[in-house]
C-alpha cells in the first residue's frame, strides 16, 4: 500500500482548507450556485435529485482497513448509514449536507484519502485491476504506475479544463479485469527486452457512442510515460471538440481523425514534450513500487475443509487462485438478491475492514463490478472469512453470475438519469434467485444503465440494459454481446425496448435459448457470438 | 482591463490584433488568440511580440492553457495575458501555465486572488512556472 509522505499529505490538507473556504463563501452567499458549481465539481460534490452526493476517490481501488473503517464512519456520521461502491472503484455518499462537507473531507485526509478530481472535466481517479499484486497472470503490479499517474494528474494545470472528463486505467495481465480498452487511455504493462513499459491504447469509452480504444503505441518506456501521456492529452486538449458534450470525449477525436493521424500528432508532440524534463527519474517509480512489495506470506499448503456445502459453493464461485502457494483471492459480492448493487451498510463495511485486517494483510480492493476483494487470504483461513461474511450477510456466492449485476444509481438518485436501474436489477436478481439455476447459466455479466451516459457499463454487458425515456414512460432496451474483458466488444441492441417487467421476461427467455443452444463449456456470450442474434430474437419477439 | 499583472516591465500600449491580421501584416507587437487559433503559428515571431492575449470566452474552454504552455515552451518571454471568463479559482493553474497578467471580465477580489495563489506549497508536475515538482524534491 502506498503511504503518503509529508508532501502528499500537505497537498491533500491544503485542498481541504481550500474547499472549506469555497463552501463558506457559498453558504455566506458571496458566490452563487452557478459560480460554486465548477468548484464543487472539481471535488466530487454533485447536486443530485434529493441532496448533495459526494464521491470519494479510492485510487486504483486499493485501501487498507483503517481507510475502510473511515468510510464506514463517514456513512454513519454524515450519511444514512450506507455507502455505494461505484464502477470507478470509488465510493459515493448520497445524502451529504453541504455545511458538513469540509469536516468530512478533513476526516478523510486524516487517513490519506480525498475527493480530488472525482468529478469535473479533468483526469479522474486512475483505475486498475482489483487483483493487482495477487493475480497469477500479472507480469508486474500495475499500481505503482497508477500511483505515478495519480500524482502527475493531481491539479495538473494544463489539463483541469479538458473538453470532457478523462479516465485512465492500468492493467498488467493478459486477462483484462478493468475494462482497460473502454477508457480514454488504457495502459497495459508489457515487457520488452527485459524492461517494463506500457502498451498505450487511446480513445475508448462507453456513453452515447461506445468505442474500443485502438493501440496508439506498442511500447512506451517507463521513463517516457508521463511525457507520452502529456502529449496524448495536449493533442486532445487542443483539438478535441467542445460545444457538444456528446462529441467532446477523446474517442470522438481519435475516431474522426483516425488512429494513424492521432498517433502521428502525439509522436510529434512527444518529441517536443520529452525535452521539457517532466519525467521523474526511474528512482521515483522504484520508490513508489517499494510500497507495493508483496506482503510477508507464510509457507502454508493447507487446503480448506469443504464439508460445509454452503461454504463449498462460495469457495467455488467467489474465491480465485493467488500467485502465492497456499493463498487465495476472496471476492465479496455486494449483490444480495433484491439488494442495491454496490451498496454496503457501515456495519458491513466495518466487518470487511476487520476481516481484511485479520486475514488479508490489512488490504482491500474495490472492483469496477461494484464488489470488494480481500486480495491475500491464506487458504486455511477461508472458512473463518466465509463465516464472518455470512454473519454480515456478505457471503453471496454469485460472483460473475447473472445476479452479480452492475447498475448505476439511475433515476432513484441521479439527476441525469432517464429511467430507474435499481428496481430492474432487483427484479432480475429475484427472478434468478435460485443459486443452482444461476450456476447452471455460468458466467453472465449483466449491466444496467439508467441513461445514455452508460455509467452502468451496459455496452460491455454480455446482456446490457439501457433505460430510456419514451414519451414520459420508462423503457428498457436490451443489448447482447458486449464484453469489458480481454475479448472486448460492444453489445448490439436486439430490437424494440420493453417495460420494466417485459425486460425481465426477455432476459429470462434469452437464458432459455442459451441453455438449449450451448455447446460444451460455452458461456452465454460465446453461444451468442457463435449463433448470432436470430434465435434469441425469435424467442423474445416471435 | 488588466486587473492583475505579475511583471515589472511597462504595459504595452499597442492594441492587440487578431492572429489572421498579424499573419497578414506582421508589424504589430500585440496579438490576441482565440481558443481555436493555433498558437504555434506565432512561434516564428515570438521575439518581436510584447503581448499575447489569450481569450477565454467561457471558463470551461481550456484550450488557452495549452496555448500558453506552447508559447512559453517555445521561449516567449513577453506578457501573456488571460482575458475573459477568468475565475479566481483558475488563476493558480493559469500562472503555472505561464500567464502573467489577467484581464477578467468580472472583477476579482485581490485578497481572494492572493489566497488562491498561495494555497498550495507544493506541486506534483513540471509546468511553465519555476515551481519544483515534488518528485524532484524527493530525489534532489
């Protein structure tokens, strides 16, 4: 885990003081809501349908128990006793009072946390693989690179008023668990001649016009990285479209001028930027990397006792292989049947913090699928962890199954939404509540967005649902065939939309078609890709 | 009207001309860049310019930040002025990008500007100002 030094702490403390001053000016009426808006939006504070919503950054989704407990404390003290983990590996609080906001940020700063750049047209929280440092297939831990980028992007003077928000993801495994190519910039760490560098993808994204990022550079050396990214951003800041927010993301620029022309302009800019001395020495990456050294694993070969059948099911579904012999990665699903995807009560957050402290070297991760990970659990402790989770109603054994739904807050909270997402997620999960039935369907990633902005990643869902407003009535479009993984693809709309119950029925029919047509170990996605839309369409609309 | 100026030389009296006008008859010494003007077009002429005014019609349009850095990186030493929808909370970013005078459309409180400029003791990245990035402080 990265630890702040006095410089990092000073930056965050200064931000709290600055924001306190801005809020005081607003409360005293010295500035109008219009003037306050750009200031609060640089700090994750949104005015939503019912109240202010505050988004707290969890850099690359990594946090320790002390920080996790602080998130519980904030839910208890400043909110209604729960928090919502987001697809950006952050947490949101939905019921924040403006006059308490600066105190809240001060408490966060005391555990090296902040809300800097969690909103606004700037470089947002850097996301990464939730299994970083634990995955058997990674070539390096991607988080030091993400931390390097976090620092470089914090209050970047040139890139704080970009055409639109800007999201960067860093991964280091062939299996992509972070939807890397659906980011404005996606970095995949690779080795070339023994040296670590980054393969750079630019111009991916979801929203109204989903795009898969093309590769712009196959290998950027570690000590060129910031210059290269700076060049990527400068070309975008100068030429990205403004005026129409739907055409302002970098994906539109890269698409309109073409990847080759964009690559050429970046190369030209890089040749100049590289002369400015903005890249820290490799010693800085090494300094950061030292914080992410592997924990002190014990030599253990103990396997868990599988005799408790409920435990065995959870073990098979939610526990993943670790690179260290005798250890495993535990996924905590925040998707109870009928619950709100990504929500956790303060008591549950405390339980997860305690379990991490006792059994996972004090570390937790937030995943883009709105779940929590205990990255380093000794296999001999898995039963104890499961019992602790079960007692807190956190042992849902549905990881990557149809009820492990990603959903945006939708019209229940969000001022941008056209339709509700949460009730649809609840109805689908309830329809498929039977775990044996879910497990029979296998991996099936279902994702729901309540508007075209696609915060619920519906484009990347094996099954995606998009809520739209049709003449004042909520209507749900269904897409099939998306993926946010290494087999990245954008889902296609299958036909006319449905009402809330209709879309649940259509999803069920699609799973029945899949069960009839699947061959071997095919997932829903594989069968769909092999047989195409027709058989599904016939069953749903026929 | 220039409200804040962080230079000691004389204010240039010449009115600024548009980029197109400047490129047509280049004996002017003051130019105004709109957000979609290419700042690079001025690079051959920097040594005879005393004022470059960068327009910010809307605070949200951040192209002017890149224009400023391009001009400073090319060695421009004259006055670099931000004009238009310039807000107090942007001035620190603008100073870091190389602006050294400000003509905000809506008048700003000098105390608030001073406070905004002194909020942060340290910065994480190199820019057009003389601030030493934190990584350099760490590694000497």
